[in-house]
C-alpha cells in the first residue's frame, strides 16, 4: 500500500470512529453498558462478515485468519475499549468522553517507547505530563458539572464511588487499552492478512459480547423496546467496528506511530462537532481550558523534532533491509 493511500485509510478510520462516539453516547441513555456492547459487537461483526461473504475477492481471507493474534487483539480492541467506553458514556457526555479518550495518543507514544523501543525525548515526556494535567481538569470538572450524574454514586465492592469518577475512569482506561492496541498492531501485524485479522478481531469481539449477554442475563426484547438506544448502538457498531477497524488495520503497518497519533486527533474534533449537532452537550469553560491543554500537549508531542529524526532513520533502515 502506498504511503498516501495508507494515510487516507487511517484518516477514514478515525473519522468513522469520531461519528460512532455520539451514537454510543445516545445508546447509553437508554441501555446498560453490557447491552450496548452486545449490540455494537454483534452488529459490527455480522455486517463485516456479510461484506466479506458477498465480495468474491474477500472470501479467500476467511481461511487466512491469524487467530493467535486476532483473539487477543479483538478482546482488547474493540472488546475492552468499547465496553469501558460505554461505562464512560453511561456516566459522562460525548464532549468529556472524546477529550479523555484522546489521551490514547499519549499512551501510544509511551507504548512506542517502552514496547517498540522508540525514543521518547524530554520534550515528549513533558508534553505527556502536560496532557495529563488537562485530563484531570476535564475529568474533575465533568464529574462536578455533568447534570446527568451530579450527586449520583455507584456501589462498587462495598464502597460508594462518584458516578462521574467512574465515567472518567472508564474513558481513561479505554484510552489506555486503545494506545496499547495501536502499538501491538504495529509490532505484530506486519505481513499478516489484514482482512483475515479484522474478521478474527470482530468475531472475537462478538463472542465476548455474546458471553456477556448470557452471563449478565440480558433480554433482547427489552433492548429492542428501547428503540432509540437500540438503533443508536447498532449504528455505533457499524461505524466503529465493521468499517473503522478495516481502514485502521489496512493502514497501521504502513504509517508511523507519529502519523497514527496525529490522525487520532480527528476523533475528538469530529465527535464533539457531531455531538453538538445531536444535542449531546456543550463543554463548560473549564472543560474547554482543560481540552486546550490536552490539545497543546498533543501538538508538542507530535512536533518533537528528535522523534521525527528517529522515525526517519528507522524508515530508511527498513528500506535497506
């Protein structure tokens, strides 16, 4: 795949993820995180498998699924990431969510340093710390000012925990696993059949969702009765699973960690704009201040000259091997 094509594919995946977020937020106003995840995972998997079955040139990929890689990756993303994101949206808004989820860029950079051995300069390290400060501001203010969760508590392991805090933690842990996923795809997906990998991931995700359906004792009829939430979850699954992962996986081995991190910034921009149009909440001024800190930290992280030089060197070495 040409570099320009790969970057276009990556951008397309990020745009689809951006649009999927407001639909996930809407679904959590009517469904539980488990119900939303079940619908998202099964809808995404069935849609993608249907596409593969209908398109002749894609059918051969069914026999080339790298299960040993697809199962763990599928459980991480969409698996844990989507489920934790739903927990976040149950107790937060799309504006808070996508800002906190954007810290995926920082976790991707840290993962590149510790797992892939990429250099993390002092400037990049300070940018990550700066971003964490912005995350705390956004998360704390969202916890205090979100009208949906003010005064609400969640009973967990015998303790009463603020619902807003649970939401923020859901988003941040989802971002952590998203960053980890981006790093491991770069490390292990080279030379792997991308269509086969995506099928395996979505099947693994759907199996996880079906397991949750039975373990949690969910009822399909009650989910379907919540018409708005039901179809919002279906759309989120189609946009965020069936198609976004295909474009992301196709591009991942052909772009650098920096390019992945930069395109990830499209997700909050698209999601906040779409969320505002759908009436899913406007950020407070303090949240805007925290978001600006986060975005500035991402800018500094992505314009670190030392890392650019390192990536150029790695790219040249790869061309001669």
